[in-house]
């Protein structure tokens, strides 16, 4: 059941993205920015947590989930450290992903080269 | 031509083949949903291995990023994305692809000014505005806590 | 400026050479290319070097076919799409032929042919060459996205042709350049870089109309009226608008971008584009039609979309330009 819920939640978030690409001519980069920022504010207003509770990875894997992690991290850091947490919370919570992506990208750039389509 | 720009745009659009919206949305749904199911599987796996809930989330994120980097390096991600559209763009794998692709592409310009500088040329805005939004959210939490 | 007329002893196209990449080689015009490169890198380390080599090899092929040595060539007019025309600069380095670099985006090939024809007709050069190239991979990284980036192309987007075309122009041949119309920059406000055909079509319409008007030609004067790289969208606009002006070309109008790829089998969306598109199609297939007498008169119109990554990011619209030349078999036009 968990898997079906993840499939539906993730699928809907992606289908909305596709609708935005085809209908609004928003560039992919703008859509990604919109998703992350939306994730942050949806968590701030308490809307995203129920979606995560129901959809699991279906809600955390899309980029709204990245925004959700940023917001959750900052929420926790502010509760624990006060003012300084405003600055440290977001990056701390997402550090694993950002570090991983930088590492894999640099390794990939050394090991491979682009290929024509 | 006796036409103003607004009229010309509408006129030109009438010749544009329509993008197959429903087909595209279905593909995005299935492939994007599929990536999330994979994420859910990984979460279960890490949790069975005895990791804490937060650790599972981070490991899941790193695993998917690794997978995406691997597919990108083997020239497969762009071919899947051609059909999946937002299905491979919106998940964290799309973010990873947007970082790995310029890193590979700009390697000939050197490790520093090529790879190093261009690595976030597509995905940079996501981090920039994600952090800005998180700072605003943090400010709200902080001020909310003072009340 | 009115349409130029090369009266008296006319400049002629003595020889052409056409080289393309794998995808183009698998398209509709396979038998007409001199070289088809299966390796997109052409054995080089970067896409820019690959494009230079493509251009260089094509020029070498032209010289071999024409049985000329570089010392006998007075001037090359050429260019490409990369910043500061680096493909042409590096590609021509070894030949030591005097060179004037051009940038007219995808209109560069005809721009070069017009200038070569002017130089030859005015006796400033005995033998001149027009030469251009484009490469899908080097263009993608300069104008769009890294190759491995998973983006989806819109249906109106065009595919930059990996190809190079070259034409040797001198007096005393069969296939003459009789007239040329130099285009004006025209902008109808299209700003979507994935819809360049629509951005360039108004320029093509204006230049083709002007050519017919200035020479007072009947609609069926040319066997073929050819545009460079408008693709399927721009082609339909051009055909319909010309018809609205009373210039109905019926099935005598074709577009190189629309023609070069197999629309059913190849994933090229609205068709080919780039300096190499019109250049390789003309230097291969169209020149063959002229040479064998299958076509007696062709109006070749190359269209260029004059944007840069900077102007697109700043949201500016895409200005278009189109130049055309009338190419006719000598025996027929007395």
C-alpha cells in the first residue's frame, strides 16, 4: 500500500510539472525553482507534512520534498539554536544530498565525456 | 507582412504542432511515480538495515542522486527524459542530472573554470532560492517562537 | 538597395563540396554528400575542434574535386555559429588563404556566396570560396543545454545540422549566379528560441517578394524556390504568406531544414537548422540537380536567426534576416 501511495503522490507532482511545461512555457529551471520554494512554504503553512505522511517517498523525492527538507531543517534548528538556526538549518538538513551531487558530478566529469544524441 | 507582433505570434502558433499534453502527462506520471516507488523501496531497505528515520531519508536521497549520476554518465538519462519530461525533471534525480550534465559537458574548459564553475549553471537557482526561502521560513519560525 | 544583377560575364559556381554527420547521413539526402562522418567528434577532443575539422575536411574535399591548390584561391568568405567564428578561424588556419569571416547566423552561406560573387564579378578575385559549418553538439552547448541534460524538446524546436558546405565561385562555368537580394533585419517579436522558424519566416517572405518584384518575374520562373532552415513551421508560414501576396509557389517551394531529415524516422521535430543546413543541402543535392540539368533555375534563400544567448536570456525577441541568390544554368537564360 505504501508503494501505491508513493506512486500516486509522486506521479501527481510530476504530472503537474508536465502540465506547467506544456501549457505555461515556463522553462524547466523555473519549474524546479517554483517546486523548491513551494515545498518550503507548504511546510511552513503545515500543508506538506500530511502529504509526506501519506505519500512517503512520493512526497520527499520530488523537488517539493527538497524544499520540505530545507524548511523542516530550519524549523528544527531555530527550535534548538534560536536565531542562528535561521541561517544554518536549511543547508544542514540538505547537506547530504548537495555533497553527494557535487562529488558524483566531479567524478563523472573525469570519467566520461559527452556523447552526441 | 501587414501584421503586428501580437497577431503574428498567434498566427505562427496556429502552424505549431500541438504538444501531446495528455500523453506527456501520463508519461510524467508513470515514470515520476516509478522513481518515487524506487525511493520508497530504498527507504524500506535502509530501515530494515537498522538506520534511523532521518538517516534513511538522507541515504535515500544520496542513492537516487548516485543512480541519476550513473545514468547521466552513461548517456542514458537524457534518452529517458526525452519521453518522461517532468517525470525525470521533478524528482531529485532531475536535480542531480542538471548538476552532472554541465560538469561532464564543460570538462574541456578545465577542472576549475569548466567543471567547477559551470557545475551549478542549471541547478544553481534551485539552491539559491531554496536557501532564500528557507531563511524566510526560519525567520517566521523564529518570530513565531518569540510571540 | 535593389536586387543586384551580375551582368556581363557572370560569376559561376564551378564546384561544391558537402560533408555531414551521421544523423544527416541517415536522412533524406544520403547519396549527395561527399563525406559522412560516423564519429561526431571526428577523432578530436572537443566539439569545437570537431566542427573545425569538419569545415577543414570539407574545404579540402572541395579543392580536391576542383583540382585546385590553396595558393590559387584568392579569398574565402566564411563563418559559423560559434562565438567569434572559431570553427572557421581554426579550420582555415592551415590553408593560408586570405579570409573574411562572416556572421549571419544560418544565413551565412548565401551571404558568403553573394560576397564571393561580387568579388569575382568586380574582378577583385579570380576564384573565391563560400564556406560555412555548424555542429549539433557545439551549438547545443553554446545556445541551449549540455548534451546529457534531460530536457524535453518542444514540437517547434529545430535540430542543428552537423554539416559543412563549400562552393567555389569564378567566371566561366555552366552554373551562373545571376542576381542576389541582400536581406534586411526583420523582427516580428518572436522570442522563443525553440521556434526560430517562425522568427525567421517574415525575413524570408520579404526577401523573396523583393526578389520577384525587383526582377518582375512570373511566379513559375524558378524550378525551385528554396529557403535555408525555416523548418516545417516557418515553411508553412512562408508558403501561405507569399500566396497571400499573389506569389503562389505551389510545390516549387522547399525548405532545406524540412528536407534534410526523415521526419517519420528521425527525431528532429520541426526540422534542421544551422549554417551547415542550407550549405550542405545546396552543396550536395541542389547543386547536383543544377549540374545534371534536373533543375534549370533555383532561388536559394538562406535565413538567419540573429539572437545570442545573452539577448535570449534578457528576453529580447529574435531578429531574422534572409539573403537570396538566383542560380541558373547558362544555356537557358539568354
